[in-house]
C-alpha cells in the first residue's frame, strides 16, 4: 500500500476541491434525484475521465518521468483549450497549482520545482490532471490514473451530498458502483494511448450556467 498515494487522494489534502462542483450544482437545480446523479457519474467517468482528464494524466505522467517539458506544456494547453467554460479552466488551474505547490513542499522533487518555475513564468497552468500526474512520480503509471479517477468521482459524490436529498449509504453505493468500472476505463485509456478529447455538451452547459443561479454553494 502506498501511503503517499492515500495522502494525495484524501479529501483533507488542501487543493480547494470542496469549492467546485463542475456544473453539478446547476444540473441538480434543474433535475434532482438518484438516477440523474448516476447518469452524471457515468458521464464523469466515461467521457471526462475516460477521454479527457484520464488521458492527460496518462501522458503527463510519462512527460514528467522523461522531463519532456515541451510535451507537458502542450498537454497543459490542450487540457485548458478543451474546457469551453472559463470557470472550469480557472478552477482546474487553481487546484493544479495548489496541488503542485503543496506536494513539492511535502515531497521535494526537481521535476516539480521545474514545473513550478514554468508556472511562475505562466508557461504552465498547471491544470489539475497535469499537476496530479507530477505528484505521482513514484507511483505506477496506471495507478496514477486510477487514483485520479477516484479523487474526481469522490469529489462529485461529496458535492452531490450537499446538493440533493441523498443519504450517505445511497451516495456511497453509487460511488462504489461507479468505482467498480474504473479499472476497465483505465484499461481502455492505456490501450488507446490516444490524445485527450472532449465532447460533454450537457456538462459544459451546466458549468457555464452556474453563474446564473440565484444562490449557490460552489464557485463552479
């Protein structure tokens, strides 16, 4: 068991994820219940993680390992460009920079230091998936992607428990069902070894609609 990985994935780790719902708040404002949440989690896993953020972690892990800074910057820029909502772009960079800064303070690494220098020059966000990959330098590549998927899905369920009338047992049952599919999704990411791509129009619209809610708990 890798205790560093458990620490990185713990909800106590201070990256500010509690302040973002990735559009779930706007979505639940229009439609509430367990079934819509199950559908939302499926989209998060199959589309957002399976085709966008997961592949970014997969490729960024290797770029950090090989110190391929040009490839890392390109990945970071592509990750940003594929998120149409400005609030989603800002939140990913804010959480990514905080993760990288905190992890470097706890576990100094010349690669992370170099990434932070580039971030200071505004050459690198870094977006959250890129930063997470950098923090997983001592972790097996596949485990890094699975761990990232867990953090994103758990954060979604945590947000849902504050937004809709769902009990802890039902919420964690949904999370467990979704997590059971993570290994297959990561297998597909590794097998495709493809560039990141994105087509989640409903989720993107929900993120962009967040600012128009009369009152809200989350920043996005």
